[in-house]
């Protein structure tokens, strides 16, 4: 990215169009924020640079959603969880391509990207999900 860069959730999702997972790295203390934010919660700096982060990690926790928000009802039941990426960052997301009875804490997962299906109730940003690594 070039020019006046913005470290917003909107820009984070725009970067996903390139099938890259990018975080905002604080230029002052080096902390990586995922998703990015405009202010470092460690040193309060507003100076960031984009940095690519790993797309693989281990499942820390998960749950099966049976009663979903309106925009996700057609997907229910579905699994959602938090993975610890290989650099230590944690990221929540849906888990696909794994039968519910095969989900295990510690299993290796990776991020996959997909285009957003247009709806009037949800932002039109690309999405990510976790699948077996």
C-alpha cells in the first residue's frame, strides 16, 4: 500500500481482496494489531505499517452455533472458534470443512478467503474462514 495509509477495519478487509492477512505493526513498539486499529494499545502511537501475518495456527477454543443472527441463519448449525496464529496473534472466525465431532483443541487450521455474497444487512467485504491445514 502507498500514500496516506489507513489502519481501519475497512482497509483490513480490502487487503483481503489480495488474499493476504495483514496486521498493523506499530512503528514505535513493534506490537502487531489484528485486526488493525488507529491507536496502539501498548504505547499509544498512531504510527503503523502493514505487515503480513501467518495464515496458519492452532485451534484454541470453539463452539457450535445453532441459533444464529439473521444474516447467518442459513448457515446454522456452524462452528466458530479462535485460532492462535503461528506468530502468537489470536483471531476469531468460522470453521468449515471439519465435521463437528472431529473438531479438537490444538488442531492445525489455516485461513481461506472468499468473496462476500451481497446482502442488504451485512457489509460487502471479503470474508475469511478457517479450514484444516
